C-alpha cells in the first residue's frame, strides 16, 4: 500500500555521504540512479556530512548538511518529504548509530514516513545505541538490510516488524570511462600482472596482541610475496583518505617497495569500479573494494576484519576457506597462494551468484517505489 504522496515525489536520503568513503559514495550513486529509474520526476534531497562534496559529485535537487544544521533547519528540509531513507551502508554501529538516527528521529516527530535502504548493522553492544536503533526502526514503514547477519542483529535488539534482506546497492554500480592516460599517470606497468591491495587500520583483522607496526610488516610480507610469486606489481587502492597512510606504512616495510604503487588519482565510484577490471587479483580488507573486484570478474583474497565480509563471501557463493587469515606470515601467504591457484574455480562460482545478488540489490529500489506509490498521476 503506497503512501499517497503529492507529486512530484520528494525523497530524502541520509547516510555517510560527503566523500569520506568510496563505498558510501558508490551506494549513493546507485540509489540516485535506481530511484530515478523507478519513480518518474522524483526529487532527491541528500542529508550529507559534507554538503559541497555531495553537491559537486551527485545529481540531486538539494543537499543538507546533517552535522551542522539546527533542528529548525532540519525540520524545514524534512517537512516536504514523502519519505526519508536511511542508508545504505553500515551506519548502525556503536557510538555512531545515534548520530545517524538524529535525522530519522526528527523526521518521525514531524510525521514523515521513514525506511532503511539495504542498511548494515553492527557491532551494537552499547545499551543506549541498541535501544535507539530498536525504537527508531520499529516505527519505520519499510526495513531492508543488506545481509542476513544484520537482520538477526536487529531482531535480537528488539526491532519490530518485517525485516527484508536484499543486497548492497554497490553491486549495481556501472563502470565509468577512465582518462586515457590513467595507467601511465598511476605508473601501472601494463607488461606485468597487476594485483590490487586494500588495507585499513588493523581493527579485527589482526590478532588482538599484534601491534600496528607488526601488522604493517605482516601485510608488507604479503605484498612482497605477491610481487615475487606472481611476478606482479602491487597496487594499493585507497577506499578512503586514511587508507593512503596505511598503504604507505605497509610499503615502508616491504623488501621490494619499488614494485609497489598507490593510486593517487581522484576517481568517481564508477571510474574506480572500472579500474578494478585491470587487475589479475584483489587482496584486501575493505568490503566495497571486494565488491568492486568481484563485480569486475577479478578473483579476490579477502582479509576479513568484520562480520560483513563473511556475509558478503557467503552471498557470492564463497566459504570460510576463501578468506585469508592475517594472523601470521605462514597462514597469510599460504592463503593467498591457495586462492591464486583456485582463482578460475572461484570466478565460476561467483559468476553464477552475481545475477541473483544484483536482482536482490535492485529489489530495494522497487520496494521503495512501491512504498511511495510511484505511479505518476495521469
């Protein structure tokens, strides 16, 4: 049953937007495209963490700075909406969940319908954050999450109503044309194999007792192994600004740093998705780095640091052995070597699952359009 909005429909989208993370920017790119495809004449208002960046990079009608706007300014921006979407991406986690829910709660107080868009959840251990998420989501008109683990967590903390599992919107991202001199500018050696790497702060990927310095040295060992074992150039792909620092720290520990490079160009999500097609393998930690690689038909060696990585592997038909344990040099190098040898088998399994997963990702926009009664008036 639709919400019977006035036309043209205006929909708000709130999330971690503003150029902080390439995965989040990819999600917004797809949400905008998918909603415009399904809702004729839709107007889109984005609640961003960096309004100038979102205005410059996304084709939307209005942008509101969600972090600096006063309550009355938020109310003015929300009052004309037919629906406010929270997501996508993993926004509901300890310490930050309440911040992202601020716009949602303001909308709900104004009587604006709310929904999630293929959102991720967790970790959620803090009592206050769990209660805030349960309260806000239980009165939403539609709840979609990107993985079953998110649904289980939301059910566990007391979210009422149906929770629908779809898939990450970034699976629908289309590659965009690259500058003709991109390979030369980034110093990528086209005459040899190129292996992409994604690193971030150690987080849960390393053993608890492993210091950052040891973790960087461990990943440097993996990069050197890739260079020698596969006769490859190691190409670090930063998904957010902090990844640049982490990549250079890893390279500083390499025995052969001359065989490594870091992408420094400024790319749109679609262009970075296109870059991924140049690689022979992708070894890394960031979820959307792995999504881009798998979508581009590149074999992946995941270094899981969070439950969402395991959930994505399962969704694309891979199992626990398809992840690489980054706990010591032996297990790390053996895991990368094994997945290289089995890359054709992996690509076959992933290619069979991707169409179903992309259909699930597309269904989020379909349900959203149905919610607002998206048939344009005669």
